[in-house]
């Protein structure tokens, strides 16, 4: 009953080609086939946003897609936003500076959402930041220090 | 408490404590390199999926697993018949031994969502396929979902063997309650309802277990925050404690009290041992919401207050009925914690408190942030607001009149707990100033003039901290727990690097930062270079878990205690090698030198002696350089008195919330326009961490006050099973929050710290409810039930309008 399908996906600038079970979600593919466990699964019905990744630069829920639907696409995960040596990139560093996280579970999705915002809007307002993050739930922080992190990252880029 | 000499004296100024510093944990999390339980990859790992009951109450008439077992990739289909015979039931927090719970139902089911069978397969998907192939027939039976009805004679019994649906009931009276009620000039009564909600972490609960037949050892990785978890897992599996090794280095993706997955772990441990394969269960969201047993308090209050015309509150009577659902672990004890702060921050001379814990056919309740204190704070604060309204007195003035005064600490409350320290009036004043209260009033009144509904909310609440679990002996005379220690091991290696070893897992509280900061402060070494690791349960020192806002106090105290022993050893080594007494030398940033000047020994030299030069060590000193410290909760160690008085918690943090809320009159939708929180948790170890937890606690409180509810239908089905029905606040619902710090050090702790893990959540629901009711007051409407959802508020507005139009149309 198990059939497989061949897909080719570029993940964090590395091309992957292989066969997978068609019902494999993109989140499971990233985590279990590629070992990219920074993408977290929170609700598996598209509400919490923890599994957010960039698909051709656009933030999407990797739990709501099949990996097969990403065939031919470029995916960026939280690991892809780090520096080459695995240390935090500029936005991630801003999250550390303002302590914009506690347990870290929603954090990859938050960073992805904030990254997508700053790509489109270099100097977002408080309201624009909150709106951009409103599809990602966090139970630790009350969002205050996350908003501060995005503001800091924007200000540093500006400076 | 151990007998470590107080080498530090009073630390007037701190080097590292209280300073802005980045945390140790954040860099691995922002790069996606945490290691959560779902990231634990073992070769040959098998996956569990669960069959759950669709009925609130039913007999299992037929259960046939053969078709499921025959499917490819399926290794086992386990039912309650086998499992319950092979394992012990899970512990009950009160004296109710016949309220038995296992991970799987046997014979009957007691709530919709209860696990009936577990499938193990090569993948989660295959396991779910097999669950669908299990054949089962039920005969539905009578059920009860309303806690008041569950108390009535003739109500269907959730556990007939127990003989009643009452798990625990006792009426405590502390102080001259009858006299105070008789003498008071006024009395009032009100009813309040706190709905079932929970912290609902973004990571569901998960556990991985692996059995090693050669060594007879079960390895467990779990997203756990649970006191006595390894012991209880071993006991249920009929294994000795040293046959279960829980790995505390698993990052936990949020918990705030609820990650208690004992039933999950016993099930998975059993399967791993039975099959000889590593097995994992990661709850999906549905399993988590209806069968994860993580719902919080579900409580009705009947409160009576006795008070005088000048606002002096003399006495309270509180009846608290809590619906724990179909089974009970520690959940009934959530009625016990509030005993330690039953009068809130107020001078109230007597109290009657009647906690009632009742069973119904609903999902089982578990510990949630605050362990029952936040609902109680909501009841106390609502009562204060009702008294103010009754007397036509300002709510802030009423609080000022009744708050315990700074000079009255330490302050003994009627239920036997002494509050350590506080300066409530100053914190309230600072919060009012930061909120610009006169301007807030203008904003509210301007909004009202413009035809909108606007209100200001106030709450002044306590956060008992340093949990010592004294509610266990209070609620169960057979339980004589009087210690709730925590520990730390500090090592200095041959290179001179420092490692702190902690003994529980962490779910976002920043314990590695806490331990490093406390060690650094004592040893005067840079915390950046201090590594902190988590022991496993077989190498761990005796410790409990990060519950009850205790780790800053208990783990911080243990880390400091161990570091002080290291420091004392270095001083002794230094004095011996400088040929003088310990009183003649001083310790400075890791080196030891003569007070009179001259020769000294550096950190590296002292460490070298400790590790290599036994001939230079003081007589009787162990070589190497490490120290452990096991700390008992300050003020702990006592059993309750016969009338139920007890020192429940050692330290009391305080918070004053000021909220401006607006309500859309057309829809009832509330919006929090301004939010200020004055907060005093004594000395803050890391301000960013304290503030973060306080913001998060407020967000959680906003959810409990306005949105979140595990609603059940009349036929006992959980109606909010997904995050589309169970509404958690996003960045759009949580406003920008202003926190104002104040520091009243605790005299009981190493650095003057108190707890802050439940900060914000303990005062936010009360303050928001106060704001909503202030907004509705001009209409003569009020809501006394949480969550105050838009439809609930809208209904009150409509009813008030109808009352008004009736009054206008009827002639006097």
C-alpha cells in the first residue's frame, strides 16, 4: 500500500532529490528525512505557526503542505537563517538581545515570520509587526520582547 | 537548611545579579538547535497512536484488535486488560485509593477522549491507520458533567467503588469568623465562575522510552515538568527506582505546570519493555486537548464578605467547588495552595474556607501555572471590587485601607502562613504613577462621553513562591511530606573552568542562566564561562521540579550554597599556603591574598593545588574541587496543625495591575487599550527573564479572562478540541505592557530573591475582569464568569438595554 513519489526540493540552498511517501507533509519531510529539526510541529492544523518556513521566500505552514507540493521549490528553514558556522544571524541575534523567547518552541516560526516582514518592510511600525506576527502563537513571552527584537533588528539594519 | 557559613555577609551590591545579561539558552533556540523530545532520534524507533473513547461514560462491550494487528508495520495493539494487570495505578493526590487510573481504560470509559488502546507501528501514520481498524463496541451509560449536579444524591458515579463523586471536602475556619461576621456593619455575597482553561503549550507532550534488557534499565526522554516523575514512573512499572533513567537534558517546549505526562510515560515505558524496541508517543493536538489530562482548575466560588462602613474588611467565607474531571493526580491539591494566601495581600482577621473537589465525566484536570492561586485571586479581588461598589468607595482607596503595611512584616495570616516581606502600597503607587492614573481616568471618561464602553481594572495580588508542597499533608493526613528540597553540584575542573549541574528539566525558565549567575556572583567569576548541564535521574542529586515559582529561590539558593562551599575551600587552601589563618586572608575574584597585602594565590594556582598537590591541601580536605548543596525550602519542615494551619510557601511576590479596557458596544468585543503592572519579586537574578515571564503570564491571564475555555457540550463532548475553537491570544490581542519594578528583598533567601514564574498570571484575570465590569457598570451590567467572551459581554449589554427600556416604558 505504500507508494512513493520522486521529488526535487532545494532546502537552504542545497538541492535534495529522492523518493518519499506521497502523504508525507513538508514538516515531516524536513524533520525526518533531512534532520532539520528546527522546524517545529505544534498543532498540525495551521493555527500555531511553529512550523513556518519560507517557500520561495514566502512564509507558509509546512504542516499544511505535502512535501510533494514543494517539488521544484526553494525552501528556507530556521537553520538557513543562521550564519554559515551555525551561530545566530542578525535577526536571530536581535532575538537574543531582547530575550524574545523562553522555551524556544515557537521561536523558529517567529523568526521566519519576522524575517519575511523585514524583507518587505524595512521599518515596520509596532502595529505592522504585531500584524505580521499574529499568525504565530507564543505562550511564553506575551510577544512584548518579540516585538522589541523585530524593532531592534530593523533599527540595526537602518543604522 | 545546611550549615554553610555565611561567607558573603550581606551583598550590598551585586556584580552579575540583576544586571542586563543575555541568557545562556537563547542562542541554541533562535538557530533551531534546541533538542526537544520529538528531536530524539533512535535507530529503529517505533511510534504510538491511540484509540480514544467517543463517549463520556460507557461500558466497553467488545474490543477486537486482530485486524489492526494484521496490518503491515504494526507491532502491537495494547488494551487495558493486559496493561492494567501488569502495572500499578497512578498516584492520587488525596486519600481516595479507589479512584484508580491507568493509562488505558479497562471495562469502561469515564470521559470522551479517554485512551482505550495503543498501537505501536513503524510510523505514526501506520499506527493511525491501525487505530482505525480496531473494532470496538460501547454501551453508553449515565454521565454527569456539571459539578453541582455531581454532588447531588443519585448522581451517576464516576468511580462507583469510591462511593461518591466527592474527592475531597473540608471546612476550615481560621480566626474568629463567626464573631467577625456578627460584629461587621455590612455583609455581601457573590458567586463567581472560573472556567476550565490551561496553559496549552505550543509543544504537546511527548515521551520516548528505550529498554535495555542486558542492564535492566529503562531510558526515558520526555517533555516533562513533574515532581517525583522518575520515582512514580518506576513504581507504576513495578521497577526499582534505579531501573528508570530520565534524561533531564531534553528541552521542554513550554509547560507552565501542565507537562505531567505520567500516564503517557508509563504506557510508553511498558511498550518499550514489552517489545524490546525504542518507542515514542508524541501527542497530536487532538490527543493533547481531550486526552492529555492537562486542563486547569474549573471552579465555582461562593464568597461572603463581612466589612465595616469605613471599608475595613473583617472576614471572608469562601466555598470553592472544583471539577477535576474523571481522574485525579495532583489536581485536588490546587484547592490547597490558596490556603497559604487565602486573604491575599490584605489584613483580614478570619476566614472560613471550604474547598470541595468533585469528579465528573470530563477530561482529567492537572496542575496549571499558579496551582489554583489565580482563580482564588480572581475571587478575592472581585470581592474587593464588590465591597467598594457596595460602599460607594474608590476601589484603590479600599485596597490601600486593607493592604498589609510595610512595617507589619513578617505578617502572620489566619491560616498559619507568615508572609516574608512586602511593600504593597509603594508598588501600587508606582504602578498608578507609571499608568498615569489621572490621565487614564480622563481617557476612560472621554470614551464614555463619546458613547463607548470603557473601564479601568485594578488588582493587587500575591504570588506565593518557593513551593514546598505542604498542601500534600494538609489534604491527605496519610501523607507526611515536609521537605521539597532542591540541589546543585558545582565543579571546578583542572583547567579552572566551572560547571554547574542541575537536576531537573527546564521548560523555558532560563535555569542555566540562573545557575551560572548565582555561581558567578559567589565565586566572582564571569558567568559567560560557566557551563550548566542537566543530570539524569540516576546521577541527579535530590531535587523536585520547577513548580510553584520555586527555582530562583531553591535552585538559585542551592547553586549559591554549593559555590560558597567551593569558595570556602579555596580560602582554606589559600590560607594554608600563605601560612596564615583563614581570618587573615580575603577572597577576591577567584584569588586569595593576605588582607595585610603582599603575597596571594591566583585562581589557577588554587585549582592546581586542589586537583594535583595533595601535599599542599589543608588536612582532611578532599582532593579535586567540587561541592554539592541540598537546600530545604526555607520555613518548611512542619506538618499542619489539627485545624489546618500551615506555613505553605516561604516567599510572597506582589503585583499590582492597572488596565484600561474598551468594549465595542455593537459586538461586545473587548480590547485592552493600556496595561501596566507593578511587580515586586525581591531581587531579580536576570531582569530580562523576570520581565519575560511576567509579560507571558499577563498574556496567559488575558487568555483566561477573555478567550480560553475547554467547553463541554451537554453530552460530555469537548467542544474546543483544536486551536480554532480554543482561542489563545495572538500579538493582536496582547497589548504593549508596561512593567514597573520594585524590590523588597526576602529575608529568607540567598540574594533576597522571590519567585516570578507565575508572575502576571496571578493578577491579570482579576484586573481584566475588574476593567470589563467597570466598563459595564454605567449600564448596570456585570459579568461574573470567565472567560468574558465577546458574546457573553454582548448578552449582558442586551439584557441591560432591555431592562432599561422596560423601566422607561413602565410608569412609576
